[in-house]
């Protein structure tokens, strides 16, 4: 009887240690010419973006991409909006800068 209990405990421990971790929840914010988008949802203003981020589940990361020609101040505003939404996850910025010779 004791060996069956021990075997059951070992099986449970093995199942929990081998289970796959949950996929990270990541939001990709695109800075557009007029507003912002996360996946297929469009936001007209920073206020709408903050509200949209607050409505999301806890994020493990946020990526920011900006369309070419986006001013650096809009990128800074976007980072500030993400932080004011209470997101504490890491923020990655993907650059689309065009370098001319």
C-alpha cells in the first residue's frame, strides 16, 4: 500500500515537472501615421491605447514597432503610455530606420 502511494506521488511530481510552461502573453504595438494598433485593434489616441492595454490580461512583454518616418517623440509617448497602463513587463522596440549614405 505504501509503495502504491509513493508511486502515485512520484507520478504526480513527474507530471508537474515535465508540463509545458504557459506561452508568454505579448502585445505588439504598432505606431501608425494616425494612431496605434495592437494586432487588429486600432486606437486613435494615447488615451485609447492606455485603456486597451489595461483591458488586456497580464502581459509578459510588449513590442513596439513604428512605421518608417515616425517621430522619436511618438515612440517615447508610446513607452510612457504603456507604463501608465500599469504594464511592468519588458518593452522591446523594433526599429525601422532607413539609413541613407
